[in-house]
């Protein structure tokens, strides 16, 4: 009986541990010739873009910015939409941001 209780407790603890997602931190590097005016990151395959993570600001050419995604998900795979001051847009899909650690715009 004690062995069954210990197993049940171990399963409960491991289930609770997976219920909480960790925040995802990575570095956005602007290696392009234009300032970034909007940067959207959405869970891969959602079909819509989340809010602008640099709303009210911009990322100058040649600079970098620490980004934190605290969306409550336990995934690392995201789609990215970047908008530049010169009107250009860049969409990138299915990126494993946990593995990359940084994302460089060219």
C-alpha cells in the first residue's frame, strides 16, 4: 500500500511540474539596414499574430534587444513577423527559439 501511495505521489508531482510553462528568453539582433518598428511572435500554426512586443518603441539597425515570451505555453516553436521602418515585412515560420537562443534579422 505504501508503495502504491509513493507511486501516486510521484505521478502527481510530475504532472504538476509539466502544467507550468517557463518563460522563453532570447535575443533579437537587428543586423538589417533598417530600424525594426514591430516584432510579433505567435505560437506556430495559430494563424494570427500576437501583439507587437516592442510597441511604443523600435530596435535600431545594428542593435539587439532581450525578448521574453511569457505566454504560458510549454512550446519553443514560434512564427515571427517583423516590420521595418522602410515598410518591408519579414515572416518566418516554425522557429525553435529555445534551440536558437537568438534571432538575427538580415
